[in-house]
């Protein structure tokens, strides 16, 4: 039976699943891809409301501080996700859990831009990261 799904529901479900597989299964590469999909869907909703989503804020910061071209910035920020999707080189060196954390955080913050609040599992993710990656600063659950 066919049903109609809203992009917000799909993005929210993807984010929830990315958090789950990150914490429970330690499946970092799939978490990157799924959180990246959620981030992109949330970004579409945010752009429809004429606001800046997290990736635009990050890109603008790179542009201001590094003088990097917008396209190069976008490619650099999404390098791991794009490599996982397209495998355009035989290998890529990166810190898989750390990359997964940043993709999930970008999706969570896009969710916050839309809803003005965090969900319980978002706060659980913040706590999990703080306890397991103490070198990452600035993660607060409000």
C-alpha cells in the first residue's frame, strides 16, 4: 500500500537512525551517509524558509577565514560523504568516527534551525560524544 511521506519525516527518521547506528552499532560510514542525507533534506526545508542552514554557515566561515572558493569549500566539507557515495579515488584517509560525529551534528543543528529545539536522542548523542570523545569541545545540550 502506497503512502505519502513528507521530507521532514524522512529526514527526521534518517537522523534518528544515523544516531542509533553510530552509538549502538559503531557503524560510522553508514552513519555518515544517512546523516548526510538527513542534513541535505533539512537544508532544503530551511532554504524554502529563506534561512541559512548549517552547511551555508560553515561555508561562509571558510570563505571569510580562508579565502577558499565556494565550490571548493562545498567539496572539502562533503569530501568524505562524497567519497563514500562515489568512490572517486581508490582510498581516502580520514577519521571515521570523527567524520560521523560532524555529519550527525550538522544534521542535528539543521533540525534545531527548523524546530527551535533538540529531541531527546539528540541530547543523548551530545552526552555520548562528550563522554567518549572528550577532545571535542563545545558540545552542549540545552
